[in-house]
């Protein structure tokens, strides 16, 4: 197949249209309308009935059929959005078909049976051309959309020239110029959107950081105020204070310092997890031992509360880090004490299955309001009634249980019971 030289005409109009399309692409919020503008421009400027555009959402991403111009409604419904594998595209881009950089012409005489092609004609493959420069229904013309580095963002496939002729070399050069600049505009548009998204992420991180410092200040202020107050009373009125009052103030100091210690331990643990420096010692451990140690510690802090444990011996060992499992257990027990009915006992239930052992902490109480469900297990996720909490406890529990290849969750009946559970793999 020979390509014919034709005089250059209409360069000013082509340039104006190209600049308009480029501007539209760079300022587009959604890329699909911009791609449709490209297809219409190719059809109108270069005189083709059918234009297909396949493009990726991001550099190096998957390719999908984005635009089908000139096709019937049935074809559009069936083929629009079709996934095109990058490896498959290379089948229609053989080196011998590259007549210009990124411009590939496959004549009907060089048969390429491509499964994902859209053929709308009816002529047989071996039907001869009506003239040497006549377009054959089985011809294909594909122009790659390159980025600045020459990587493929997608491609245009065009068919059925209005004049019925194979495009001249000059026409192909103009199409190549058009497509190359459009590809650069698409790449710049995507880079701009990535920059905007990164800026939004940065702004969100700054907002979260400000909220974090505000929350830390709020959480630390309360125990510090208690420590200051109790210390001042003991310093100035120690001799005149009765024994019971001294014990009460010492209790305030102990509780406030314990609260501060807990807050900073959570922050330090969170920092280690974020940095990827948290090492766990996963080994076979006894769930019963974890429960008994956790209950002993929580009973010493809350001697006025009732705790019961229910399990059938023998309870299978699990694969976990013992210290971190105790931490998860104590957090769930502390929450049950904090939010549960003070007059009702807190139950610890253990249920083994073939592969897991599930430990549940159940308490009677108001339950968890539905609006708070999505906040659970999130970083700084405060419940509506979560005063005096950093909002890190359940988030840390989720991260720890996940690192031990387990799962964690909850069930809550408003006004009745709330159950938090975690499962760990059997040893």
C-alpha cells in the first residue's frame, strides 16, 4: 500500500482546534468529556466516521474503551467500558505497521485477526481494493497516545474515511501531531489531578495533626490539673489534713498519673506501629492465662465491680503475643467497666472452633448508638459518650489483633447488652 503526499491545508484551523481541545483537557474535572471532544475533533478535522478511544485512568493503569463515536447504540451499549489488556494492544501495533512514530496502519492484505476489534462492515477480507489508494473495510489505523516519556496512555482507532481513501502521509503527520499533543495534555492533566489530590491529602493530614494536638492537650490537661490540685493541698495543708483526706488525695495522684501513663503509652505504641517498628513475639499461649491475668489486674483497679469468666477446660492454645493479647483484653474489660451498668457483672466468654478461639467481653448497659458504629476501631474515634478517652484504645486493639492474624468485632443491642470479641488462630 502506497501513501500519497498532498498539500498542507487548513493548518491555522487545525492549530486553533488543537489548542481549544488542549485547554479543555487541562481544565476538565472529568476526563470522559475531554476524550469525547478529542474523538469529535478527529472525526470532523480528518474526516472519519468511526473513532474509538481506549485510555487508562492513570499512567500505567488498566486500559478501557472510553469513547465510541459513530457506532450504533447497540455497539456502544455492548462495547463501551470494555477492558483492553495492554498485551493484547501490542498485537495490532507490530513494528512493520508503524508508518510514523506512534502511528500504525495495517492494510487488509496484512491480515490481523484481533478478537477485540469492532468491525461494522460486510466485505470479505479477500475482496480487492477498488483503487490503489482506496480504503478497505478491513484496514485499521491506530494512533498511540504517548506521555512525555513515550509510554502509552491509550490509543485512538479510526475507520471509514469520508472520502473513501487511505490517508496521505501529510494527513497522518497532522494526525500524529494532534494525537501527540493531546497525549501530552492528558498526561499533564493527570499530573495536575495527582498534584491536587496530594495537596488535599497534605491538607487533611495537617487538619488531623491539629486535631490530634488539640485532643492531646485536652486529654492531658485533666489529669495534670488533678495532680496539681492534689499536690498543692498536700504541700500546703499536709499537717492539718486527716488521714482519710490524705489517702483520698494520694488516690487522686495515683489515678491521674496512671491516666497520664496510659495516654502516653498509647501515643508511643501508635508511633511505633506507624513507623513499622512494632515487633510481636508470636508463640503458643494459653487464653485462660491471659484472661486470668487480665481479670486480676482489672479487679485491682475496680474492686467494686463483678467479673465472671465462662469456659470449658481444656481451652486450646492460640498463636499470639501474650503481652499484647493481655493489652487487648484489658482494654475491652476497661471499656465494659466504663460504659456498662455498674450493678451488672461483666462476663468473659471463650468459644473454641476448629481453627480459632474467640474471646468475648459482655456487659449490660445502654449499648452503642448506631451513629457511633462506624467510629469504632478508628483512630481517635470518640463515641458520643466517650468523654475522657483518646479514641485510640479500640484502634490499637484492631491493629494488634490484625498483626496476630486474628479478627475483632462487636455486637450491641441498644439498652441491653454489648459484646466485644476477638478471635485468634489456634496453635
